[in-house]
């Protein structure tokens, strides 16, 4: 498609402006690409590709502060998707757990947990490793992690719950010292 003809016909939609900018960017015509991407961005600042292309153009022009600013806009726009992906990992992990597919549940809980600590996921991992998979080393790790992060617990647990976690952890550590727990 000849986007110049489309533009000259009066079509200045975001998609046409963006496509013109892409063509110019890939042909290393950064200054010309910049005007099209800016126009496209003014029409739709929610399209994460446009600020990404603006970041590339500014980088090519060695205007790094502007490049950084636009890449940060991309991250800001995409952050909602990362949160949704994390939440979906938790949902699928819950489904795997409730289906007794514990290793698959661990995989998805861990993906979400590695992005953001939550007490719920920490304790769920500890419980699965402890009670279902009998991987006591990992259970000990998650119990300790939970107890070492009291300020990061997003829900009120109460002293009895925390004391029970501590008792279970102490029991597992003691059993391990006695050699009654085999490394898994």
C-alpha cells in the first residue's frame, strides 16, 4: 500500500500515520518518522507500540532522555497486562491445585510469586511442598520466608496462625536435624 497516496487523499488515521512512521524508521529516516509517530501518538496515546517506536527513534537520534521517557510510557501501558498475567497464573494454579496437579500448580504459583511476594502464595507453596509433595526443604524455605516478611502480609493473620506456622517450621527443622526427613 502506498501510504503517501492514502495520506494525500486525506486519511490521517492513527494506523496510516503509524505505518508511515514504521516505514521511515526502518529506512533510517528518523526525523521524518518522528513527525508521523508524534501525530499517531496524539491520536492514540494508549497504543503501546507508538511510544515504543518513539523510543526507538529518539534512541537512534541519540536523544536518550526522550527515549527513556517513551520506553517508560510503554512499561506504564503494559503494566496492567502484567498484573492480569500474574492474576491469571494464580487462577490457573488454584485450578491445578484443586485438581491435585501440584507440580503444575507450583509452576504457576512460582511465576506469579517471583514477580511479587504475597503471603497467600508463599503459604500455599509451603503447604503444597509440605503436605502434598513432601518436599520438606522447600516447605521450610517458604515457611521461613513467610515468617521473615511479617510486614508484607496482605491480610490479617492473627497471632495463633503465625504461631502455628512457627511450630510447623520448628518441627520440620528439628526432624531434619535428627535425620528423620530425607532430602527431596
